[in-house]
C-alpha cells in the first residue's frame, strides 16, 4: 500500500483512511527502532534532502534519523550554508536539488504555503516539515500516533489544545486531523491568540482554561513564543503562566488517566509547570521517540517503495 | 487628420445614448449626429455593432517610473492603458524618488509626452517622501501638473498631518486621495483576515484596518471641507460610511477596483501571489456591498490600481511577494460583467470608467461633448476573449484573471484625435 499522492503538505487534505494508513505503517517501523540494529534497507539508493529555512533541531534530526534508518542517503541544506543567502529563490534552490536527483524534499519554511509552492514546481515528493503558521503534518501525525499508542480511541476523544493557536502550525494540523477522526477538540488561550473563525475548522473555543480541561483525555500544550510579549498579545509572561500555564492542580481537572503533550521545546514554568512536564502523565518524550517511527512510515509511503 | 466614426452606439454618459456618427477634427469632437458631413480625406472607422464611448479615465495606476522601470515604464504603462481603452491615467507618486516635487512631476509629464499614447497625469505626494511627517510642496506640485495628492500605499497615519494636508489643499482645490489603511492594525498582514487566512495560516488584515481610516478621513473632510477621494474601497463598512457621508453632504468620492467586485479571498487558496493585493480580496458580503455601492452611486469611480510587479517578485512566497496586480487590460471586461449581472446599466458602467472619474478629480475629460478633447474608445461589447497575460502591453503579467474567458474588447482607442491603439495592429 502507498499514499496516492506525490506530496504531504498538510492534514487538511488527507482522508481518515490515509491518516490511518500512515499510523499503521509507523507501527512496523516502531518495531525497527526498538531493535539493536535499527536499520532496514527499504529506501536504499534513495535520496532525501532536508531543506530547512528555519532553525530546527528536533524535526530535522528526527527526519534525518528516520531517513538513515531506512538506508536512504540524506543531505541537509540550511539557508546559512547555501546559496539562499545569495538571493536564490526557494524554487531555484529546490530545482537545483532536484537536478541532483533528490527523491524526497523535506521542507521547513517560515512562510505559509512554501511547501505547496515548492510541490507545484518540482517533480520530487515534498514533505512539509512546517510552513509558517499553516501546517506541520508530521508533528500532528506523531501526536496522533502517541495518543493511539496509549490505547485511546479517537472517536469521541476529548482533547484540549492550549495556548497560542493563532501562530501555531501544530495546532492547525492537529485540529484538522482530530476533528476528522471524530475527536472533540477544545481550544483555550488568550482571545488575542485565537485565529478568526477557528470554530469552523471543527473546534470549540473556551474562555477559561479550567473549563476546557474538565474531563479531557488529552492535554496538548503549545509553546509560547516569548518574543510575542511586545506585540500586545498578552501583558506579561507572569500573567500568561497564571492564566494558561498547565499546573498539577489543573491536570487534576482532566480525566484521571489524561496524557499531557507538548511539541517542544518547552518553556518550563511558563506554559507547563516542571512537575507536570516530568510527571507520569507527560508523554513529551514518547512524542519525540515516536517522531522517528512516524517519519519513517511517511518517508516509506512517499517513496512508493515496496 | 479628421476621423469619422460611423454607425456605432454612442454613449456619452448622462448626455447622449444612441446610434449616430461622430466626427473628430483637429483633435476635438466636432459633431455627433445622424448624418454628419465629413470633410474630404477623412479617415473612416465603421463602428456598426460597437460602442463609441469617452476614453476611459483611470484615477489610480502605478507606472513605476522613475525607479522601478523593470516593472513598468510610463511608455509601457501608457501602452497598456490604451490597449484597455483608457485614454487618461493618474499615476500614483510611489516612484523612486517619490513624486513629491515639481522636478519629478515634470519628468513624468515629459516621459508621457515622449510616449505620446495616453494622457498621463501625475498625482503628487501629500508628504515629503510619503513619510507622513512634513507636507510636500503641494502648491508647486499642483502648478507643475499634479491633478491630486496622495501618499497611496503609505497612508498618512497622523490624523493631524492629514488634517493639515486637507486644509492646505483647499488653496488649490486639489483632491486629497487616501489609501485607507491603519498600518498598525494591518501590520504584517498579507490577505483578508477571516476563515481563509485562518485555514491558510497567513497573517490577516482585518476589514477594520480600512474602516477606521475611512471613518477618520470622513471626519476630517467634514472638519476641513476638503475634497476627499477614497482610493479602492473594499469593505462593506467603507461603503456604508461613504454612503452616510454623502447623504450628509460631505464632499467625498470613492473608487472601487474590478478585482474587489469580481473575486474574493477564496482566490488566495493555493497561495497564488497574483491574488495578493492591498486592500486584500475580501468576502462575498463585501463584494456584494461594493456592487450595491456602485449601483446606488455611493461609489463614483471604477479604478484599476494597476500595480505591475516583475515575475520573480511574484514568484516569492505569499508573505514575501509584493502587493498588487495589473488591471488596465482587464478592467473593461470585468466592468461589463456587472452589466450582464444587472448591477449597472451599460451607460452607468461606462460612466464609472469615464465621467465618474473625470468629475471626481475635476478633469476636463471623460465626455464626448462637442468641443472637448477627442479621447474616444470603440468597443465590441460582445466579443469574447481569453485573458492571456503574455499578450499584455504592460511589462508585467501579475493578474489573477489569467485564463478567464471574458467579454467585451477594445477595438480602437483615440487620444487627442489620433488613433493610438487598434486591436488589429497594436498601439501606434
């Protein structure tokens, strides 16, 4: 089985079957990552290019590991070390990479729509590793995988996504996917950080975090970009932490077996209290571990290998 | 040379509408009637089945010269204008350097004369360098030939400076044109703020960014008595406020652009940078309001905001690409679509492109009255064609209407009694 699409640009266009296929494919690679020799020859002779226009350690490393464990050749391109600083456009850079026979381009870009534009311009498969505030599909897929791994079923699952939804590609991808899968998605955060009409994407907005957390099985915290403080979005980090920070007391409002997620990197003591991040309900490191398996599954499906 | 245009439907909005002949002599409209006596050696243009209308007047174009000649020059812009039936265009001052002094105005007029295609009338800056701080030498600009003042694209944010500009402009009876946008509210935005921007993850520009400035400008026009002209209004709120201001007798005119009454923010899906302009494409509700405004006369003028950009600039990401689209060569067809839709009568539609803009700026143009300048456009209102940007006379190709099948085509454009464009042979 393979995905019947050249690119993975977001979760909005994916069907439930496609999402399920990716998660099931990841299962078999999860097994590989647990072996002593963590390598399979599935993508031998294929080339994966990580094209990252934004600083990223976690996602880039995760893709790199995933590709290497599939025996693909991996090249990392980042703007500071390439011709981008010389004024080359994204498309020209990508066409050059393609001319070197890259099979898959993994793109991280600060501008929403960059992956879609790239996908239109090159024959290689494009995987969106985050474009502006738009989507971060592989992050959401690894989130889904982690939820599913905990034995939770999506249908009727109550999930609270907390924080700066407006500027979060992780939130958008998760809202699309979770609502498609039948989950009840609740959003909480300062109204200044709620994008216009987000309810129409299938989520419910709560004014009060405690209210949003009541009875949920999954708490998904978003990273607060501290530099936004000067932008009149919230008065102080202190007040943000008080109103929207996840404390141990707040976790108790959720279902007793609720899990706490965070795409990282975390701001301890801001959006998440240290004791919550380090608690048994936290699956933050499982997310990181699953990231590799899920990305192996995606690379495998995108490559059309069998 | 005299020109006799025979057998066409002559529409001189508000003055004449019927089948007749039109004679041009010595650069002026000589006569209109059933059997016009043509002098010998007259050039004859058969116009049966076609419309003969005043050359269109566009109050809002960007011709990029001096400074950005790779996007458009005054010559290429004028060629684009006459191909679209426009015989008079008003050039915004956001060139480099900014048209904030008489030397630049004179340079532009000289370039226009050399091109010899259309009447190119500069709009001077309101403030020096369009920086919104000190008034430009508006008296000098007016004397040098500027027909209006505007800091288009860099709206005057200080209400005090705007008030002073409006007061000062009274001395020269010059219209003050504002691109209504609160730059703080719009900061970082690249499309309309709404469901589509939420889905696409693009920073939005709320309607309120336009509305608050329309409200401010109307209040200042009331305070000062200035002639206020609002560029490219795009929101339901703007239309409502202009309607109300007019009903109270405030001297305000308004223009709308074809893209704002034809397409919506939905066109941004797929991150098409040719759907990126400022003000941004709005919602169906706004489109409907613009049409209502055109119908009831709240909006006096259809203007293009012709904003050429080079292909490589529009090939950037959606957030980085510059705002703006070209419009001169598609405006007529998109306007005539309003006639088919029943929004405007044919005469009213022609009026929004000719008499309306001429009145708004007090230009002696946009009419076929005997004795006036012979600026005439001949149109086949039924001819269908496909928008092919590679065929544009403009240097730039940035249009969201590429591939559209549209109706209504310019056949001949005459400026000052001289044929400057003929669809069969191009501009001359």
